[in-house]
């Protein structure tokens, strides 16, 4: 693939997925993995999980992983193309959902008693729930290659749910455990 | 995050009423797109329409995004270094745990709603066991779930 072809496929892929990022962003991880690793082979499984870890550890909105995936896709054409592809990928994933959000925000209160709005509010939650669990399984399998890594993930999950300790603490501890060579 | 922005936007700056802020939060959560981005789109649009939205999104994302892309470039340049790989393996394990906790948090809400749990299980099995793609699953499950939750009766 030439640099321009790669760019085109990246933009198209994320434009197509944008409107399906229901429930706040993470729901698309499995689809990203499918497109970026399995369909196009822009990244290896290992690189995908590395970039996911990087994006989650960095401050800022959750969709920034898409930029990193675009960066990875463009990397083989040099750093300049990588950056162009990265910014384009982020714009592609945000643009359609932003337009829909603008329209919805303008009309939401006018639809107060519409059955469409009520059904939409109630019905979408359970679908999101199913997607989130499916995404979690995919992420666990992609990120973890050893029993210790799985144990670490489950411990983080448990402590995030049961305590009020900041997630940053767990990111720090796991990062340290990683550097010291415990994770793999 | 939303508590903090409420304090600044509604209480201190008085840019909008608390009610329209809550409307924004609801729409931002329900509609596709990251919640924080959608919320900035909404707040920006209240002021200046489209240009306001674009400015708000740029404001919230441009700096962290550029920083992250520089980190990404470093990653692709230096990922052969063992320590970098080991650090990222640790970070990924933590992130996977947090992704899992999101599901459990939402599960709390639907603990006694068996219809919701059934829909969630069917969606999960289609994606994870049958390995259907997300787009067709959402296109089928979304309308089905909406019709199952369609308000009925005079009381609603």
C-alpha cells in the first residue's frame, strides 16, 4: 500500500465506525482490533496492546487511541506520514459523532415526550452493557500473555470497583511491576 | 470530571443553567462519541454554534493529543528497548482491568432488570462467541432493544 492508500483506508475505517461508539468510547476497541490487526495488518497484536496501554495511561479523552492506531498505520511511510495519518484518524472518528451530537443537543428538549426518545434512552443501555463485556474479554486476551498479567488485571478491576483509590495509582503500580519484569 | 466542569461552567462562570448542563450530559452519554468530547461540543454550541463547538473540542483535545502522538512516535522508534516493552505490558494489564470494571459498574444498574440482562448476554455472545462484527450487531440489537423498551400504556 502507498502512503496515500493507507491514509485513505485509515480515514474510511474510522469514519465508518464513528457512529457506533455508543456508551462513551471504549465500545469500539474490539472493532479497532479487528480492522487494524486482523483486516489490514497495520499493527501486530503486541503493538496494539502496547498502544492501548499507552493511551489509557495518558491523560485526556478516551478516543485518543485512534490517533495512535493511525500513527502506527502510517509509520512505515515515515514519521511525517505517520503524524498526518494520526491526526486524520482522530478527526475521522470524531467528526460524524460530533455532527450527530450537535443535532441531538439542539432538539433533545423538544423530544421530551416522544416515545422514540424514551425507548432510545432505555434500550441502548443494555446493548452497551453487552458490548462492554465483550470488549473487556478481547482486551484481556490482547493485553495479557501470562497468568500474572491476568491476575494483575483482575486485581485492578476489583480494587477500582471496591475502593476509592485513584486509578492512576494502579497504573503506576502495574507500570512498575512491568518494568521490573513481573508481567511477562 | 463532570462534577468539576459543572462547578466551573454553571456555578462560577454561569455560562448556562444547571438544567441545560444536565441535558447536555444526558445527550453526551447517550449519543455516539466520547462523553467528554460530546460535552464540549454541546457547551461550545450553546455559545457560538458550530465554531464554538470546534473551538471547545480543539481546546480539550489538541494539547493532550499532540503530546500522546509524540509519545507514540517515540514508541515506534524505540520499541525494541526491553524496558519500554515491559513498562507497556504492565500498563496494558492495568488498562484491561479498568476496562473490565466499566462493565461491572454498569451491570449494577441492571441487576434486577432481566430483560436488560438478556439483551446484554445476547449481544455479548454474538460478538464474542459467534464473532459477528460490531456494526451489524448494533444495527440489529439497537432497534430490537428499542422496541422492547417502547413505552406502553397511559402511565408510561
